[in-house]
């Protein structure tokens, strides 16, 4: 996202923050989303194909444009109540709703698959295994990631969780690839210090 676009998004956020009286917020929010649509599209595509690839395959065959439309609707509703003051917080809100949308779709897909299996088999469905619950170690890892400094957490989420290349993350964050590498390495070192006893793989990727 270009600097001009970032500035425009911030202007809309400022306008929302200063909204008074009965003036409706939705027209401003729609202009904001239209301005940010390219970056939202990039984030949707990255998250869908790298973190939820099965949703892009049959039977659902979800397309980035469909996901983007759903996320825009979510944001239109969310921003009736939530007014993020900065560009970074706006995209953090967008990322949250992207994950909620994909998680909802994945859950519905799993429920439909189980329903089909039940119709096609007389064998009772097994009880949900406790293995499907988050283990203490997984919760510890997630908490450690959430506890990273904001810059390091943002880069870690884009590169290691969403699967973006360092170049793509640099483009999204409007920083240099070297800055992305530095933040990623710093985040990995912090995680290694906290989670070293788990032998979590924290090797930094130097290539794109």
C-alpha cells in the first residue's frame, strides 16, 4: 500500500473519530474500505491460500473476491461500534475479521462433511476427542506470540503464520525487506528464549 493510500486511510479514520451529531458513519467507512481494498485483497489472498488452502479447493472452492466481499460486510457492521484510531489498528481489526470469516467457513464445511458421513453410515459418530482441544504447549506458544512487541508480532504473523514472503510483508507494512528481516529475527530470538525447552523451530528464513 502506497504512502498516499496510508495517508488517505488515516484521514478517514480521523474523520470517523471526529464524527458528531447525526451524521452517518457508513459513507465514510465505505470510502475507507474502498481506499484500502488493494491491501485487504492481498491479505485475504495470503490468508486463504496459505493458512486455509482447503477452503479454496472443492467442494467450497472459495475465491479471494468472495472472501473479500464477506470481510467488507463484516467490517461495515463492526465499524458501527469500533473506531480504530490508526491505520495499523484498522488492519489488525480487518485481519481479525478475516480469520473469523475463514474459521466460520471451515467450521460449517466440517459440520456438513460430518452430516454427509452420518447419512452414509450407520456407525455412530465418535465422541469428540480431547486431542482436538488446544494443548498447554500450544496455548503457551500462542500466548508467547501474542506477547511479542507490536512490530515483531506483526511481522511474525505475516511471515510465519500467514505465510507471506518477506518482500510481500515489507510491501504490506511499507518498510524495507531488511527491516522485516530484523523484526522477524528479533521476534524469533524472543520466542526461542521463552520456548527453548519446547524445541520449537525458530530458524529464520533468509531467502524469499
